[in-house]
């Protein structure tokens, strides 16, 4: 990744941090991010955060967009979700188990990790899908490793790591799909599917 791209990721993270602290409205965030993806120099990027209020001392533009569970906090080793002709959704502030097994048969499971407290090291999702769907939404900067097989279905790993720190938690997704889909998507915190679509168009 070039220095310009690293600066772009840092500026976008800074803008999202200001949005989280109510220094930017949704419209202002979207507009500045749009300009960030179009910027051709680091000077143009820095101009997008010039004039914004100072962030609290404990917060910086390099603050990851994902949460990490405190060291020593008790963790759940394994969790199982069996979804048969129904729906399961996990979002908001939650902590995934070290190993999550998902079986979706004619059902849908959605795991939103943007506000989750992730475990240090690796978090594993093992999915088995038959005529159903499993979706994971991850924030930028999170490392995702994907290895799955599909038969008359889709195993779509379209996430974007962005600026991933070497010590960033790892989410590993493995499994199989039969006449269904597993989708891994990247969205900024608070970003809707429409806003993510607009951002991806700008990135392209």
C-alpha cells in the first residue's frame, strides 16, 4: 500500500472518529469521505480534517475502528447457532466466542462486528449453509482470512482490510455452501448499505 493510500485510510478513520464524537453530521461525513477517495495528494487529504475540533487526549486519528476485549476478560470458547427456516442477528456491543459454529438451513444469520469487542488473536467462524445465507459485516482495519467452498452457491469474500495493524485481531471464516451464500462485507461504523455502495463506487 502506497503512502498516499495509508494517508487516505488514516484521514477516513479520523473523520469517522469525529463523527462518533458528534463533530460531523452524517452528510458532512459522507461528503468529506467522498472527497478523501478522490484526493490525489496528501495535502488535499489533510485539508479535509483541518479546522475540526481537537479530539479527547485518549482518542487519535489512528484509533482502530474495531473494539477489542480487555486482556484477562473471561471468554466463551465455543458458541453454536443452528438456524432452520428462521433468522439470527447479532449486532451492537457483543463479544463473539473464540469459535462460532453456524448451521443455516433455509435460514439467515447476520453477524455485525463493527461494535463488537473482539478477542485478541483469532476468532473463528465455521459456517455450513444449505439454501440459506450467512453474512458478516466487518469494520475497516480488521484482518479477515477466508477459506470456503460453494456448490451451486456463493462464498463471497469482498471485504477490504484497509490499514490493518500487525497486531489487529484476525477473523477467520471457513466452511461450505450448498445452494446458498456466505458474504463478508466491509462497512464503516454507522454506515448503511447504501452509503457503503456509494463508497465502493468511489473506490472503484
